[in-house]
């Protein structure tokens, strides 16, 4: 039995084919291909979990975000725009992103729970935060906020 997100992508692909939406069709086929590759990676005898699908979607979204930055730096706005359109299509399947306030609350709670008191313990905090907010926040943003909080804590001590 396929999971909900995979089925939704397949359903949306059929709709985009019927509507002859070339860009969306291309992106959705790419997502299904990435999911198929993930299935091969974990083994044909195991089913993709919702988390596997979210991980693949997050990876594909990150590829687009990175490409957008590189194309803009390289003076290729038309390519950046294309990547932005692809990102918007993928984003529809990702869970809603946490805002900065909620993310900071989670980070502070985890710092308290882990007892982290310095930047040296950043790895411990990052691992816990990443597992808790998986797919709902950008790792780079999390790193910056965790580092800031640990540095602020260290000044208070």
C-alpha cells in the first residue's frame, strides 16, 4: 500500500497530464523518480514510509533552493525563475514550515532538556532539534538559531 503523499503526487501528475501542464508534469515525474530511487535504496521488500517520502521531498526542495541561489549569483535570472517555479510545485507537498517563534521555543526547550551550556554541545542540540522538526524547518536556519541561543546562554553564565 502506497502512502498518502505518494498517491497524491501520482494523482496530481495525472491531472497535470490531462491539463497539459508541461512544467508541473516534469516536476512531478521527477519527484516520482526520486521516490522510486529511494524505494530501491531501502529495498524492494520494504515500503516507503511517510517520513521517507518527506525526506525525498525535502531533498528535492533543497536542491531547488540551492540552485536558485547559484543561478542568481551567476547572473542567470531566467534559470533561477525556473527553479523557483519548480520549488513552488514541490512545496505544496511539504508540511507547513515552522515560524521563527515556534522554532525558537522548540530550540530553547531542547537546550533545557539536554542541559547544553555551551557551543561545544551544539551537535547534541542540533541532532535533537532536527529529529523533532524534520521537514518543517530549514537546517541552516536551525543551525543559526541554535548557535545564537547557546552563545547567549554562555554570556549569561
